[in-house]
């Protein structure tokens, strides 16, 4: 059952951050639930978002992260900069697990395996050894609502993944998982989601802090 927001609860601000760049991002390879570290640019991007958050007016009280290495590494850099030296990991914030299809390129997934076509026709479709789009989406919404419920009135950083953040936002804002491409985020971009009775997105894919470190690594849907 999905955790629901109390309509009388003080709104929580979720600061959503996509992890820094990895080598798989550069090559257009799906890494999903596969662990991978930040590359050199990704580490610099993480330091940039960390400094942005440290210098901001947000009174950040907690940092949550996907358990995957690229997200945890980004989250720890942020935590150290803002003075919160511990992070909480939540497996529900992990990227879409494609099972045996992990390690394929986006092009192979789209044109050879027809992943997006299969998901569009059957949201319960799961690649061999992977999870369904429905299961993926529901765990992300559960994670965001639970974190908001546990931190009423606070500002909380969540470090996750491109597909995960886009899917969560499409459902929370529009109650429609099929519109996720419009919510894609670049590496170490920032989104601000106010979790009220009706969630409100006040900022999406803000990369102003990255400067020359910004490279667009969103999914190519063409």
C-alpha cells in the first residue's frame, strides 16, 4: 500500500539530485541496478551541487540516497559539505532494474529489445530477471511520500537516478507515468518538490551551479 500524505501535515521540501556522471552515462549504456562509481567529471559535478546546497537558504535536515555507489558517492560529498556526515540509504530510490538487459545501450533497449514499446503496451512487463515499470514506479512514489511524512516542514535532499526521478515526478505531479520524459534530469541537476497534499514542482533540472561542468546526459528518446 502506498504511504499517503496527511492533508494537514506541514509541507516538506524534497531537493532531488541526480547523481554525478559515470562512464556508462558517457557511452549511453544502461547501468540500472548495476553498481558503478562516479568518473572524474561526476565527482566535480557532485562537489558543485554540494557547494550550491551549502550556500543556499535551505536548512537541510537529512540526506537520503539510493544504495547504488554512484548515488551514495554523490550524497556523501553533499553531506560532508553541508555538515551532515551521515546519509540514509533507501533501496526504493534505486534505478530501474532491467535484470539480464542491464549493460545494453539505450539504442539497443529501444530498437532491438523494444523496451519502451513493451512498457507502453503492458506496464506489468518485466525484462528477464528485472522488475516491471509498475513496480518500479510504485516503490519510488512510496519512498518520496514516506520521506516527506517522516520530515514534516523540513528540507531533505534525495540523491537518486535519472529514470527514477523522472518517473517519480511524472506520477506525483501528473499521476501519469507515461510522461516521464518531460521530467528528465541531467547529472547533478537539482529539482525542488514541495510535498503538500497536492505535490508542487517549483524547480526542475536546474544546472546553474554546474557551469562548464554541465553535460546533458538524459535518455535519448529519438
